[in-house]
């Protein structure tokens, strides 16, 4: 796994991922890289929605280990990569075949879990592309919940199952799997809600409104979900696991506070010094495991 490329694609994820125990690190990093590659295609605005949807379907087939179009890899290396505004994302698409090879070399259980979560994520990305082609706003809170599950909540379940598969009781007690997976799901949904609330104006300008009811209620829901994430992190079996899982929740909660205080349409962004302070806070909160 090229961790330098991973760092270039996402500094915030890299910050926490490097603390993961080695047993989990490869599966989590590979799952993230594959999801980031499909997300880059989904966001390639200079290509038509129909073209992006077809490329996503072919990427899904490739990840699933099924026959995919011979045009896929050349398409990713040229047209899709050239359309990226960030060189790191262009490089990721040019090296998508390397990610597929790493997936092929993963253990059978890692492959199964990565393929399952990517199938759900791609389903969410395809929904995003096709739904807003005919409708500029979701029609119900149920659609918002379902979307946040498909693109992020499923990752909390993946985290839990991969942790148990690779670390066993060092991750958490196996009999708590369902409780932890549900908390992880809400945690992932909370992180996605932070993105939605932060980017509401930009998304609306692109004809995408992911929330149709009071944003304040969704902000409160996101806060509850991130608090669930803190609880999830505190029950994991090692300091490194707790720290890795705790950090995004704390950063998300600080972002929500900035969103609530925002008076105009300026983009909310956590400062570098806040990130450093949050690293220390995450370490302090992760020092002790909460009783299960």
C-alpha cells in the first residue's frame, strides 16, 4: 500500500489511519482508497452523469471480481484522471489496477468485507448521480438517512466486522458485534451529515439538496450520532483503536460548532492548530477503555 499517496488524497484520514494496529491497517486503507477512487469518478463534473454512472458500474464489477469492460482501465488512466483538479486523485485513478491487485492479494475475509462495503458505497454514488438528474431535493428524511447509510454508515459496520475478523477480542467482545455495528453505522452517518451541513450552499448551487427539513434538527442529530461515535471508540480494545476512532468524532463535533456559529455562506474549515489540539484531546480520551 502506497501510504504517501494515501496521505496526499486525505490528510485527515491519514492522520488517524497511521495509528491503526497493523492487523487492520491494510484492509481499512485499501477500502478507503477504492472508495476514494469511485468518489473521484462520481465527482467528475465535466463528464455526463450517464458516463460517470457507467464507469462506476464497471469499477463495481472490477472490485467484485467479475468481468468488466476492457475500456475501464484506459478510461480511468486518461479521460477520468485528466479531468481531476487534484493530482493525487488523478494518480489514484491511474493506479486503480494496483488497488485491484492489492484486493486480490488480501485474505478471503478481507476481500469479502471490502467488496461488500464498496458495493453499498457505489450503490449510494449511483443513487446520487441518477436521483438528482430529475429532482433537485430529497423528498423525505428517510431518503437522507438512506443516502448517509449507503455512502458512510455502512463503513461503520465494515470497521466493526473487519476489526473482529482481524483482531478478534482485542477489537471488542464478539457478542457485542451487533451493538457495535449499529453504533458504528450511526457514527458514519454523523460524519456524512457534517459534510452535508457544511456544504449545503455549494451543493444547492449544483442542484443537490440532501436535506428537505430543518437543518438545525439535522445538526442536532449529527451531534448525537457523533456522540455515539465517541462511545463506540471508547469501547474498543486497544489505545490505538480508540485513538483512531475517536479523532474523527472530535473533529466532526468541532466542525458542527463552527457550522452553527456561521453567519454567512463562508466555508467552514478547522484550523491546523485546532487539529493539533484535537489530537491531544483524542489521546487523553483514549487512554482508558470504557467498560463494556
